[in-house]
C-alpha cells in the first residue's frame, strides 16, 4: 500500500526550459539539474583537468562534487542538489590546469 | 621465538618515519608499530604549511635546518611531494597586530631569519590579491608548503625499502622498562631501545612507564576550496597565528589557522565546529577577498599534541636510559624531518648534529 502510493504519487512539476552548453533542455519544477540532464541523456557534465575524464552524477547527495557545473551568476554548484529554473544557463565549469599535468 | 630489534619505534607519523630512516641508515634493526594505519593522524591531515614566520623564535633555527632537509627530500625519496618553495606573507589587519608582527619579526631576525617589511602601499603593488584591509605584512623567502597526502605514501615506501618492519593496527597496551618490551594487541615487541613518537598519544605511552609528560590536545580544523584560477603564488600566515592559506597544485586553496574543532583522545572524535569554522573562513576571505565566491569542498579536524611551552619533546624519557621520545612540535609537519633525524642520531650514536637541550623531555618534571 505504502509503496504503491510512492510510485503513483510522483507528479512532475511545471515544465521548465534551461540550457546546458547552449543546448536547450527541458526540466520540471522541483527537479535538480543533474536529473534533467540525465533524462536528456547527458551523463558526463564536466571534464577533469589532469586526465580529461568525463565526470557526472555520482553520490547524488552533495558530498563528492563530481557533478560540479557552472551556473550563470552563481558560480560552481552541484548539479545533484541545485534546482532547475526557467532560463537557467548551465555550463561545464572552467577546468583548471593542473601544475602536475 | 623472541626477536629483539635494536629499536622499537611507537608511532608512524612524520617523527617516527624519519627516525626510522636515520636509524636504518646507521645499520639498526627497527620495528615501527602503530595503533592504526601509519600516516593517518596529525602528519596526514595538517594543512602542509612549511612556514618559518609562524614559528616560535626559538624554533626558527630548527625550522631553517628542517627546510634544508625538505629541499633534499624530493631527490632522496625519488617522488613528488608537492614541495613549493614559494616565500610567504605574514599579515596584520590592525595596528595592534602590526606591532605584534614587528616584535616577532625582530625576535625571529635575532634567531637568523631575514624578513622584509611591507606597508599597505607596498603590499598593494607587490601582491594585489591581498586585501587593502591588511595594514602591514612581513615577507620571508623561506616560507614554503608541501603535500602531507603525497609525502606519506612516498615516505612509507622509503622506510620499507630501508628494511624497517612496519606493524600496523598494533595498539600498545603496556611498556616494560625492565626488559624493554612493548606489549601490543598484536603481541610483544622487544628492543634494545624504545622510541616514543606517538604525537598527542605520547603522554599515554609515557604514563605506562610511570612518567608524567604534560601534553595538551588541540583539534585543528582545515578546509579546502574548489579549484580556482591560479591567483595566490605565496603562502599566507597571520600575525596572531590564526590563519594559514595556500593555493595548491590543482588550484584548490587550503585554509587553516588552528581554529578548534570538537573531540578528545578518549572519545576519539575530531569533528568540525561550524561556529568556529565560520570565523576561520571569514578571516580568510577578509585577507584574500577573491576567496569569497569559492565553495568549500570539505572541512576536517585533526589532533595536535601541545606541550606547555609549545616546544617539542626530544631526548631520553626522564629516568630511563634506553627509552627516548620525540613528539609534539608546534609546526610538527615542518620540523618532522629534522626532529626524526635528530632522534635517530641520538639513539644510534648518543649525540645529535644539532643541539637538543631546549627540548629536554624532563623540563616540566618537578622533583
């Protein structure tokens, strides 16, 4: 009974349009950036500075910072815990060059 | 079968590991035991400052000698340890702090450090990333930093290569002076000498031998920011000792300054105290305004053992001819390579290449 309510009880919020790397993405009100990007098939959201690996949503709870993205006017945020909003401009964070590279 | 080592070293932090290197180089058989894994406490979790300007004047010569060793380490150990010989600013935000800055600079100069003095204008010209709120600063070309995270594994390999037997997760349950036996949860270890390099835990080990060795506990907090454009070329310290800051190789900034977290050796906690941390971070952003928009990725806390006069213990444990101690320097990461080496020399030869009288472990023993 309880689990049935959980499944049927989730309703998407109002549709929202935002951009990631200039690409228009649809999300829903109350959803995180990472969630909307995953639904759009975007798994890697940034590139590591030293090994040029793609990284994205990993711990999903704001600890690991793997899903860091840059939001216009906000600086670097965690895509897993930052909500989408209309007109939000999301980009890969500027990858710092590593002196060890 | 009972094996007897020349030296049983208790504690695998920087003092213990460097002591092992010196002892092994002089042909001694050594076992290094640790209550947990080695290199996980103060040696590993400190902020990596190798600053001279934030040391007690009495420790200035030792810090300079230690830095001579640091400069050889990358070659000696054959690996990168994040050593950056950058020079550093020590800053004052008020006239009171500026007076203190000047007074300590004079005392440090008497002990052989040369510093240059900058007023607000000079500092604006030379380091525009430092706030105009900073009224005065001193600069030393000696101030440096290195990576505790990188040094640990590299040092471990060197110690193993030198033939030292490392035994981890062996908590000391008793020490017998009579037959120089260290009893642990992984059995007894016998030595011809015993070296206590147990940092904040050294008082507990000394107590097992009937010695009252005063050690207070600090729980120092450190924070790391997200990577940022390379802006801060030098290490920054503070006239009142309440801030250390450096930008490391990946662009992250490490923020320390001895702000206190929560915990004791008994409860084994070392938690971040956010009410204190906020002052640490605000001060950092006040000195370097460019830090303000950066995210803090993580904050943590670690134990530091502190003696009543903030000078380390180094020498024979009072009343024991074959039991030695080296522990608890304010700035132990900086001094570790030297303190460990001196302890090793003292055990191996009975003499040291630098004077150690200041650090007599019996100086607080009242009879």
